[in-house]
């Protein structure tokens, strides 16, 4: 299923959610139509599988081998967002794009909510910002959404804002 989900993720990331035909998705997954439908019996299930795969890859990219000290973890985390955007999401967050394509799909909204909550929780833990997940998520989301326009300048701004948050919340 990982191979199928990876192919579906690539297809949706490059072509959007409305454009790829089932045949395009089958080709991207590298399996027969029968096998594709066995693991993802509807287009919605294909989208869910792609986003769940992306979620796991994103968490791994962001948090695997992150420096242990918050002062080192902060710039590394922001740089990792920038590198992800450069390689994977130059047009913005795929989760937000999926929800925009199907705004009434509650399962998609839950995947988006869970993805963002996971990132905020793990990031706050790594940066010793527990209790400040919302502030951190605003910085990360701002970086993700502004990256297509500002690139590495957005990464630098996020580092600055993250450092200010850490300074403000550190015990005196």
C-alpha cells in the first residue's frame, strides 16, 4: 500500500485534486486498476491514502534527527519547512488544497486538523514551547503559506519570530 499511496500523493501534489483521471492515478500508483481499487475503492479513499502517506513523510522530514537543544532545533525546523516547500509543495499545503477542493468532506477536515495538531505538538515539544502550540503553528503556517511568494526570506522571518517566541516564553 505504501507504493500506491506514494504514487497517489505525487499525482495529487503535481496535478491537483480535480485534474487527474482514475487512469492517471492508476499510472502514478504503478498498479492495475483492479489493485488500485482493492486498496482505495473510491477517489475519496485515494485522496485519504495520499494525505495519510504525506503526513507520515512530513513528520519524518521535520522531526527525525532534529537537534536536541531548542536553540539548535528552531533554525533546523524552519530550514526543514523551507526545504520541504522547495522540493514538495511549492504552491502551499496539500492538506489545505484538498479541503479547498472538497470543503464538505469532514474526513478531509479531520485529516487537516490532525496533521496540523501533530506538527504543532511535536514542534512545541522539540522547542520547549509546550502550551504555545497555537503560536508555533501560526509561525509554521505563515511560513508555509508565504513561502511561494517569499522563499528563503520567509524562512528567515520564521526563524526570527520563533526565536522571539522562545525568548518571550522562556523562564526568567
